[in-house]
């Protein structure tokens, strides 16, 4: 950290996300109470950047040329014709990399938000989310990452439309079991078929619709059915040991309302009512039986989304 400044110019608290939620491929996502903190400690001349990263990815993200916060910032500056002032970025990362918890989306959202902040320009919410989606390629992580909560998004490559649904009630939580195994999004997309049977497409439309309606009305008893999927999870669960067993076995636990692959994996989530300790341990035991170490988080839905704190410029 910069010893000459005790308060950063800007500090962003950006939440992890879990996307798809089974049936809502590239559409549904929820922000979680696990955060990356990105701070700008000082401004630099145009084109000059420096990075200090601690926590997750600290050995991979120190290079300013490859840091996604900075590349997203520069892309947003080009989109909005803003002067790309350089800066010193300090990151404290708690979101695991390449595990399906939206670590790249935290960087994209942070970079795009910083473009407006550093230029002193108010960017409308819809425009900010359009650019984050343009960079990320799909909205299911970046929209809840910025807005918080559970979101439903529709992106046609040009226009973005989205709705934020009510929060999970306080007696429900999300268990995220994270194996010591990385799955890159591009690999998880390559394994998907080019086409699917018509009946499977109808299956997912009906189940994603039920999930959204159930969420909006507080019918949490319908989550297990609503999160059933035939488009991607059966393919992606084969990319890592334990995935298929968690999908089928953990959902039978009496405290479990639903299970899903988080994003493109390999993290597995369970929405739980009641104490989560036994179910969390069981998910990790399944990974261990497959020869993979793991750890878990017990999280809630982050309703605030990305939070910005301003220091003295």
C-alpha cells in the first residue's frame, strides 16, 4: 500500500456472483457476500499504470498490461471518448480466480466504473451496464455484480434489458463449495453442443420461467424444480470430479432447496434453508472422494452490489 496516502482517491467494493442458476443460462445471476476491493491510491500520467494485488490471484495480476481492471477501464474510456488517465491500482481479492464466482466480472465492473469516476463524468446506469456486458460478452455476472441481488438480463449483442428481483429471505443462504481446480470459461463453452433438441429448449424455457416467477413470489419450495437444466450442466459437470454427484446427491439433503454449477464451474452452489454446516462439509467430502481438495463459503445475497467510496482528490 502507498505509505504517503492513508485514504484512496476511490475505493470499490465489488461482489462475487453466481450465474445461470441452472436453467437460466447466460441470463440469471445473483450477487454474493464475497468481495474484491479495488482502490485507486493516486493518479498517474496518461498511459502509465501500476498494480499492487493481494489475496486471490496476487501472483497473476500484478502486471498492469494483463490486469483486467485496467484493460476494462481503457475500453470504457474509448467507448465514451474519455481521457485515459493512468493510476495506481491496489487490489485486495477474496473471490477465487477461474472458479465460476465471477472474478473477471468484478474486474470488468470495477474498470468501467473507474472510467467515469476518474474522468469526473456521471455515467447512466443503463450505459454503464451496456459497456460492461459488451466487454464481458454476456450479462449474467456483470449485471448482478453492479446492481446486487438476483437479476434477469436479456442481451442481443447491442441492447441490454434487465430486472432486479427481490432478495433471498434471511433464513436462506448460499453454500459455495470451491474445489482446488480451475475451469476457464472458454473451455466450459467449448464443451457445449452446437444445437440442442427442441424438447430440451422448451424444458429450459419453462423451468427458467418457473424459477423467475417463484423467486418473485417467494415460492422457495419451487427452486429445486425451477433450477433444473438440460442445456449445459450435464456437459460441464464432467469437466471436474464430483460435479455430477453433487448435482444429484446434495439436492436430496432435507435442508437443500436447489443445487447448481456456479457459472461455468467448478464451484458448486446449494441454496440452503437452516444450518449449512453439515451440507457444506458433505459437498467438500464429495470433492475429496474425487481426489480434489476444496473449501467452502456460506454466503448471503449481496443486495448493495458495487459500492463506491470517494476520498479527497
